């Protein structure tokens, strides 16, 4: 076993987790002088809640920065030549960091933006193809959570399909399964509300569904 390679892999994954944990939703809110997104709505720091707290413009900025976290995590692994396995682990670490940020007492978002950013580097074709899936579900239902769940599942299927028919490393199946699984786990409360019919539609006032 190459001890140096193991140390490098661990270092990359830790850095990816810390990068994923950067709470851009909170940072943007503070710089904008607006309310902390954790204080309203779902209490999370993702794009939908930032939009409720600060409006669409700042939500787009926060979402873009969150996407960059996933991109950076994979690129760090790639730049140091850590290999495909570490790239996938780094992408997953960024998702976990986004949802369980060490800078917010293990709070955060749902991992969708960071996961999408990682997918943009790992398999950009799939990343582009799931955008209309997300958009259609969101516009039809007005549930950002349902759109995220559907989009992540579609990403997993798409990535697995491309890996099966091309020369992609088998470890990409790991991201196809583990990435959506993490996002679904971090949406557990949304799933419960969707099933019970109590999930709040995007753009509706508090108390309305």
C-alpha cells in the first residue's frame, strides 16, 4: 500500500468536506444585510430558503457558489492526480459538507447544488440533461423538494447508463447510487411532508400549501 497515496486521498476528502461546508447562503445573507435563511422557512441554507429570505437574485448567487463547491471538490482531486475513486469520494464529501456543515453546527442545505457541481465535472452531459427534468417538475408542482428529488434520481440513472455504455470507471456507479441516496436522506423531512400533503409549495406564504 502506498502510504503517500492514502494520506493524499484522505487529505483531499477532508478538504472537499470543508469546502462543501462553506455556508454560502448564510454568508450571502450577512453581506446583503438580510435575514439568516436558517431563521425562516425550512431553516436550511439551500437556494429555495435563501430565495424566501433574500429574494431570487441572492438565491441565484448563493446557489451558484454552492455549485462551485462541488466543482472545486472534484477538481482538487483531479488536479493532484488522486484518481477516479478519490474524485467520487470528494464529490460525496462535498454533498455531506453542504448538508452537515462543520461551520454551522452540522446544519446546512440538502446537498443538491454541491452534488450538481460535482456531476458537472464527473459527467457534464448528464448534468445538462437533468436541468429540464428539474425545471419541468418544479414548474408543474411548485415543490422545489420534489424537483430536487426527481432530478437527483434522474442524474443517478443517467450517470449509471452512460457508465454502462462507455468506458467510464466502474466507481462512477458509486456516485450514481450514493449521490442521489445522500440527497434523498437529507430530504427525509420533505419526503414525509410530501407524503402527508403538508409540504409547502414554493412562493406560497407561510401556512399555505
